[in-house]
């Protein structure tokens, strides 16, 4: 009984110590208890530095938070959230001095751009390009990645954001380059260019192999699969850094000029498959020749004041023949309900009346196309479905949610953010939020008399998920990225707290 009484006293003292520690009441007695009976490690959820500071005041941690580079740039929230938690050390600056000049030459930067990186002010994104580029090169095999936590976090966060930037950029490019291809062919083309076995080839063609696999790194200790993961993370992080400081045009330039990616090469051609005859025409911009990345950037620059946020992408996803469905029964019965639920059309202060009417007409056509199931007109009109908008909507919602998580959790590791991202954007969750508004009854299916067993419960769930993601793609091409954020945050509320089972 005496031994049991001592054990019970010790447990009560440990519990009291935890409670007192959480209430910021630190006394000599609790300090003695902490030394005699240290708190056991538990698999608790990850807490941010700010929560740790609130629970236990610490001057050193408070100083690190206030002097963090992430809080130095207030006008660029996404870029500042990808900067390191702490300031760079002399070792970091020494590495930059020895290697950044050769890296810039390998990336084919113009002399004017290199001078602008040193002369710009902190509010300019180009000013932080060298810091982001340094974080991108500090992969798992480097010494600084193992020694410094803020370097390790910065690289993983850049890699997490960069993968969705690369996917969206390539999807937009291939949708406009091949306006008649089905999405399955586009997926195979993108996979052929960016699969892990091809990434070392692109890095070696750019001359970055010696910098990534330097002699003082620990890369030789890893096996082949781990090396491919290191190259993949570096590839994503470097393109993410280029996007944050220079925009998507720099991503295209690195992919197709520095890495010399060829979309017409044999290794990225889709496998032959059965195709339905496509007699519908495409827009005149796509009839002449296949567009290259420079043509796409030129079109987007010349049509900045056009009807839509992404005019060329809208024309690639919404075929001109869809106008034949204007005034049908779906347009009369279902369209007003959708406009009310989604709060469309959006109003702008400096908007012209004629432009607004044209934009609204295109939006209504796009809405009907979003609600067309992929088998609705497959035999007669293969492109009269939501496949292309669905594919685009998947990528843009991934990027929007990734940007949201990076700016929300300033000290979250990339793997932790990836897990949250995956849980928030489950396909079944997207369809569930869509069905809460009773909008799945407006989906246009194929005639049930032709296929009697088509309208099943699982097929309706899949179709509702596809329509929900296609709406994100339509909002992106018509109104821009901010509209996708509004749909996910205000209408469907993707970040709502999950109910616990049991």
C-alpha cells in the first residue's frame, strides 16, 4: 500500500504540474517536480510556435517570431510565407556567394534580370528570388538541411507549393495546345514529361547536376529511389521559387528553354485509343497551328482587358458549338436556381454593360457545360461535356488550397501540409458539399432509355463530384483565381470543421 500511495502521489504531482504549466504559473515546487518526474513524450498534434509562445512565455521564441523574414514583407503574403522562419546564417550567405552566380548562368538569366535582383526594394518579389532559390537547393542530401530546421522547413514548403504550380501550368498549356484531345491523352503527355525517371535528365541538360549533387553532399549514401525523390522535391521547389518571384512566364521559360522539354517527343505521346468522330469546330485561334508557350503568353498579354480572366483557356474548354443549347429546357428550369445558389453573375464597379452581358452569356453556357455528364453527348459531340473544365478545376482547387494552407500555417512542414491538403480535398467530400445544395438533380445525363442501369447511386456521387470540380474550372477561366477561392471558402465551405465519429 505504501508503494501504491507513493505512485499515486507522483501521478497527482505530475498532473498538477501540467495544469500549472499551461496556466503560466511557474513556482519552485513545480520546477523541482519537473526535474524529478519529467513529462512523458506523447504523440500529440503539431503545435505552431505561436501556440507554444502563448502556452509558455519565452523571450527567445518571441524574438525569433518578431524578427522572422516571414513577417518582413506585408504586401506579399504568399511569398513571405515561403521565406525561412529565421534569418540566414553566415554559412548560408557563404553558399550563396559561391554557387548562386553559376546557378543563374545555368538558368539563362539575362544580365538585366541579375542586376535587378540586387537593386530592387524588399517590396519587390524579385528582391527575394535569391533567398527562395537557396532554399530550393537545400534538399535532403545537403548538410544545412539536416542542421537547420528553418532551412528544412523552407525547402519542404516550397516543394509542397511548387508541385501544384507545375501541374496547373502544364495543364493550361496542353489544354490550349491540343484543343481536341481528351483529358486522358493530356494526362499521359504531362506524365511523360514530369515522371520521376525523367527529372534527372532535365536537370543534367540545364547543367545543374553538379550543384544538386555536389561532392560535399550526402546524396551518395541514399539509394536510387531516394535520389529520385530528392530530385523531384528540388524540381518542384525551384519552379515554385521562380513562380513566386517572377510569375508563371518564368515557369514556362525554365521548362521549355532551360530544361528543353519537347511536347512532341516520343516518350510523352499518348497511347492509341478508340476515339469518337469529332465534327465540331474549334475557335479560329486553334485552327492554324499548335500554339507554343510564347504564343500563349503573347495572347494573355494582349487580351488583358478582355471579357474573361483567361480568354484563351475559356475558348479551349468551352467549344463554340455549345451555343446550340441556348434556350433549351435546362436553360429555363435549372439555370436560374444555379445562378441564385452560386451568386452569379458577379458585379464589377468599372464594368461596361456590353462586356458584362457578353461575359454573362459565356458564363451561362459554361454552367450548362459543367452540368453535362461525360456520356451525355459522347457519340454525337465528344467535347460537349465537363471533362476539360473538370481537369482544370482539379488543378486550380489544389493550388488555391495549397496557397491557403501555406499562408495560414507559417511553420508547418511540407509533409504535414500535404496531409491536411489531401484530407480537405477528398473527392467524396467535394461531392458531398455539392449535394448539400440539392444541385445534383440538375445534372444532364444520357437518355435512360438507351442505358437502363446507368442512373445508380455511385454514378450520381461520381457525377456530382465532377460537376463540383468543373465549377471551379469555370470560375477560374471566367473570373480568375479569386473566384475559386470564393467558391471554396464561402459557398461550399471546404475548411469547415469535420464531425467526429462516435
